[in-house]
C-alpha cells in the first residue's frame, strides 16, 4: 500500500542535542529539538532521507562547524499570517546580532504588538534556520526559548553574539 503522507523526517545529532528535520518534497517545514517530540508534524512524517533533508543536514553541519552564517534552503513554515510575517522578519536578523521583541514589532510595522511577536517567536517551527534565538529582552537579557535557555545561550555564543541590542 502506497503512503499518501507528504511529509518526511530525518533525525540527526547536533551540538545542542538531537534535531528532527521535517520537509515536503520541496521545502523544509520544521526543525525541532528534543523537547518538541509531541509536535504533530513529526508524528505525521515518514522517516526518509530525501535530497532536501540531506541538503539541510549538510548546511547544519557547516553551521555547527562555524563555516556557514546563512542557510540556503526553501522554507515553508506553517502558521497564521501574523506568525509567518514575524518569522520572515526573523530571517533578516544578521548572524551575530540580536534584536528585541520591540524591534521585531517595529520592523513589522506594528510597534504595539510586542507580546504577539513574542508568542509568534515562541511558535517558530524551524528553529536555528529561522533564528528566533537572536531575539532577546529589551534590557539585553536572555528571555524564553522553546529549546531552553542553555541552547539559546549556546547558539548565541556559537555565533559570537554580543548580548546587546543593535537598534534598527
């Protein structure tokens, strides 16, 4: 019997723990850390190493080895229109730079939507590649992270990020 499932997953190790990649034939739809094992996309996906998942995995290897600052893979995060607009802005935060939730809200043209930006940031389904870890508190402090603050600290240290805000 042929499966009708259009999602594929690949579990791989990383310096921040096991990661599960989820993709369609054409785009990455999820990059989840161990804490996200109940994510429905993981349960729906068929375990298979596809060319796209192999490419994402290779780019992650380069990132973790310090040889890549930007990812070049097609992305298709699933969320509301507001969430996807927040995730699009996150992709413009440069490597080694942090923004506050207020800066992200201003970049969206909705300066009063700071809490909504925080909620959307926390629902980012493509961790690391859509760099939600680069968003910190208005006072420069680390704030919540779906993968846990130790992973956020590790990612920022890996990117040699100064914990200060660069005003946009």
